[in-house]
């Protein structure tokens, strides 16, 4: 199936399902839906960072410090987090990602908006990312990731999520 044909739950400002739409339509019309962000760290505690392929529907060729994606219609956040993490990392048998918090993402133009669930997972398996999703990848330590924030073109929602995750951890 073409990714733009995937059916998504459309949700309101309280994350209550109010309808369904194909992913392409939800993106084109700016319909609020659900997404998951999973921070994957290796055995050494480094963060999986990747550059999205040029063929991605949203934010092509941008860097991201999360794996994840949209939550399918009728799918739970937890199910989507594990599915997306295994798909994008190219592994199976990953531990269930640990939920951390949720937030409503809205871009500056108000066109892209989605409820976002943030997770973390330890991936000690050798990764083999999907070539359709990931053009480049590496595990970076926190200092290297911080150095790259001003140099690379990052997905805006991932960058927003990263800042929220840092604040969440600092408040803990």
C-alpha cells in the first residue's frame, strides 16, 4: 500500500477520535492525527540519528533524532511505537518502548498538527534501517547531537519534541 493511502484516525484538540482519513488527505488538509516519537539509544547510551529519504511525504531529507511516525486508525500509541521503532531500525524483538509523555504539536504556520506520544527504548540489536525511510544513520552521543543541532536541517516536530524531552528530563 502507498503510505499516503494509510487510514488515520483524525482527532480533536483533546485527542478524541472525530473521524478517519487517508494519510495523504490528512497531510494535505492539515487534519489533526496521532504520531509517536521514539528515542532509541544503543548499549552505550548513544542516540540513533538519521536523515530521512528524499521520497518522504513530510520533511523529506531532514535529519531526525527519533524513529516513529503516524498512528494508524484503531492502533494504540504503544502498538505504533513498537511497530515504527522496529520498522525504522530494521530489527525485531525490540523491548516495548517506555512511554514518557504526550503533547500537541502545531507548526508555526498552523498547517501541521498532531497529538504526539514520546517514548524511549534501548536497542542493543544491530540496526538495519529501511532504505525507503532512512538515507543515512549513526548513533551519536549527546554532546555530538547537541553540536549538530545548529548545523543540520532537522524535522521541526522532532526538534520540538527533542527540546520538550530535554525539559522533561531536567524537571525529573
